[in-house]
């Protein structure tokens, strides 16, 4: 623990297939000989429904499957105490409780899948410490709940201290004196602290602070970053710390990975998670993820804070059940915001995936939004946005269309697709594309099989051919969405999920334990997501030979400084370059420069590749945008598509 019950020893059979209705944890906790008014058990995440007994005494029940369960134990005597925790299954939950149904999952495995802590405190004690950065003022707003469980009034002083997390340097402090709380009283104290030499948090510089809150009877420290993030309705762009910022990323479907046959204890192996979140994404130039249809253990967010990732945190709702209690949703959403709200990595709250509810945006989000002192934006699925600057999500799965090829991108402006069905004047988050999943074995999934068979024919049974095709098409689509500049975020689906023969989707790995990415995909997507990158805006499968052709090349600069380099445009067959031209390029910060370059196309027909290569003036590896073509003669067209028989 933490983990899921299929990790139990001795092993349980048929876990996740509802053979048993309940599962039990039992342990002994030893309370030190330490004065306290209150002991509190916190189970950070467990599913499905948590009931607690201490020394055969029922303590309470928490229905939430994705948020903290807090169980007050009262004042405990020193020595051993017997703790029992019971978990249910989806069928044991009341119908008014959301439980994370996902129609692309088959197993719902119970477990305590986050940390468990036991707090001892005097009175008044601290709860729900929240931090709201105010960059313009060089300050933070703080909200702290003080609670008196003592039977008599208590007077205390609240001391708040801010330090740089790495150095420990003191940069801010304040004291609130004369706070008196009656028996059972709760007060929210809201001071502002000025920060000396404020240092913003960003993916490029994930600088962190700590806030220590202390009363005469309790003390707690939280970590935070000075980071502001919003979507701008006028420009339809994301703004990070006041400047435009492009989100490049993917999705992590952790709850699907929970049913992966190779999952084991990997999600709780901190070295494995650090490589997953902090090391590998940099090789692909990813700065953001959506935690899709599932909230992660809290240490995942700690690692994301340190790595400088931008996280869209999505509550596990995919389709709305009108039997759900609005009060239960308000309770669970509040627990979610209060537990995760100090993480600078979280830049967007996501209420649901691809869902029309009519409830979340009108009766839930407006209420819980005020709990977040950082005032993050909300994604409301396929419903209308809940706030004036909230974005809309879009899932333009081009290859789900029966006859789609890259050639159709030539006349596609990259506008918001009809599937989002929401406002057309908002920033757009493309956080899913594009129907080209492969199992880790290289075989198509149940959803993508017809795509590969249409494009590759008999080669669809060849894992190497499938992998090369996926890498080529995903890179081309990524370049397309980035170059059109219509989406504030471009995040494909999916970096981590399950891999199984009967699965609808899959992820990017060929070895999940060692976290080895499929090499063709990793190479092409690293170029496609390069912050100083290039897109060859040419999508036709055929290229007439024996004449000159003009090509459009977009050079993208998603950094905060101007960039310069050289663009080389060439046509090649294998390693032989048939034609080549170069041009210098300079691109403003957060900008795009479009070039028109002409090449003489050789007359000899046959397969070829057109390549736009960008070599940065500052040095580093060149990046490429590639298009497979067939050079045609004057008599007619070559076969449609590329690479292979068709694409």
C-alpha cells in the first residue's frame, strides 16, 4: 500500500470482475505518548467507497473514489490501536455516486491507491491551506481554516513563513494575533504575504516555495509556485505569467493503465514515475499533459511541479448519469480542489471528458471555482464553458473518417471541429487526436485496425510497417495543428494507457517497465513538437515531375525570444538528393514565418520524399518536416498516398 488489491499476497483471484463485493485492510497503529486534541486519518485516494473502524468502533464512510477521505478519530490514548478499512466495488456504491465509468475499460480494481497519513494536533488545528499567487504585486494571498474541537474557547496566534524550497531562504512572513475560536468554531483567515525577489514558476524554470503555517497547537507546510495561467478570449491563446504560451503535449490515462497486464506496482515506483513525467517528455518537447479520466496519486503532482509540466487535471466523468447527486459532486469537486490546488503544475481544472451534462457548468463549477485562489480556468467537456474566459476542448479525430488521407489537409483551415459543439469564440484545447493507436506489439487496436488495413493493405499485419506509418502520420498531423495556430494547446492521445489485444486505444511504449518509447514515433514527434520547428505545408500524394514546384514552409517559434536559422528544402530518393534550395529565416518570439520556396522536380517518376529541414543558428540538432510523395510523369497519376501503398 498504496496500490490496488491485485497486488495483495497471497493473491486474490478474479480481481476487478466483481467476484467479491468488499475488500478489507487491517493494521495496527501505535499512538505516541503525545498530548493532542484530535487524531485524523487521511486516506488520500481509495475506491470504491471507504469505511473505517478503529478498535471495532465505526468511524465513518467516504463515498468519493478519487478524492481525500478525512476521518476524525478524536483523542486517542497512547499505545496500539486496531484499524480496519473496508473498500467496495462499483456495484456496492449508491447510484447517486460517480465512480469513473469508462466504456474503454473492462476491470475496475479497488484499492487504496494513494498515501495514508495520521495527523495528531492540538486545538485549534489547521485545515485547507490555500495559496493564490499575485505576480503583479509580488505577493501571495493565503486562506487557512482554523478549527477548534476543544470544549472551551481557544485563543491562538497564526504564523506564516515563506521560504525558497531549494535554498530555504526566508522571503516572506506575517503573524496574525488574537485569534479566538469558540467550541466547535471554524474561522477562515486570509492574509497576504509579500515575497522578496519574487521568482515565477514556469516549465523552463520550475522554481518552488514553501509556506509554513503554525498555530500554538498545530503546524503544516505546503509547497507552491508563483504561477499565473489563463486563457484569453480575445486572442484565443493561453497566457502563462502574462505572456502567450503554446501547450504541446499528450494524455495520461492512468486508470486505464491500472488494468494493464504489466502494470504491477509501477504507478507507485517514484523512480519510474519521475522518468515518465520528468525525463522522457523533454525528449519529445512535451510541456503539458491531460490526466485524462482520472486523478493521479498526489506525489505525481509533486514530480510534475518539479519537472515544470503543465497539467490539465480531469475528474473521471465521461458521460453524465442524472442519478448522481449534485451535493455529492459538490463535495467531491471541493475535496479535489482543496487537495490539489497548491500545485503550480495544475493549470486547468477539467470537469469531464466529451460530456454534455447541463449540470456541471451551471451548478458545480461556479460553486467550487471560488475555492481556488489561483483562479484557474475550467474545461467543461462538450458543454458550454462555465466562465467568460474558459476554453473549449476539441477532439478532431481525422482518421476516424472512413476515407481520410493527408491530402484533405490542403484545404483545411484547422478550425474547431463540430464535435465540441460549444462556443466558437474561445481558446481551443485540442487534447485528443488522432485514431492511429498501436498496441505495444505494433498491432493495431480494435478502433484503429480498419485505418491501417485501408492504408497498408496486407502490410497492416507487419508491426514495423504500422509503426513507421503511425510515426509519419502523427508527426504530420501535429505539424498541421501547430502551424495553423488555431489551437492554444495541441495534445495527442495517448502517451500512457493500457495495451491489450482487445483494447480500443494504447500508448507510445514498446517496453513499459523500462519506459522505452517506440523509436520511430519518438524521433518524428520530437521534430514535430520542436519549439523552434518547421511544417512543410504540402499534403498532396502526387507531385508532377519535370517542372518547378513552389512549396509553402511554415517556421514556428514557440519560445519567448526571437529565433533565427536556415531552412533547407529538398527532394530525395533514399539517400540521394534530387533537388535542393536554402533560405535564411528569422522568427519573432511566439511567432510564425511563412516561406515560399521553389524546387525543380525531376522528371523520373517514382516514390520520393520532400523534406523541409530547419537548422537553428544557435546550434543544436536540425529538425525536419517530411512528406512522402509519388513523382508522376506527364501521362498520369501515381498511387494515392504514402508511405507504403497509401496514407
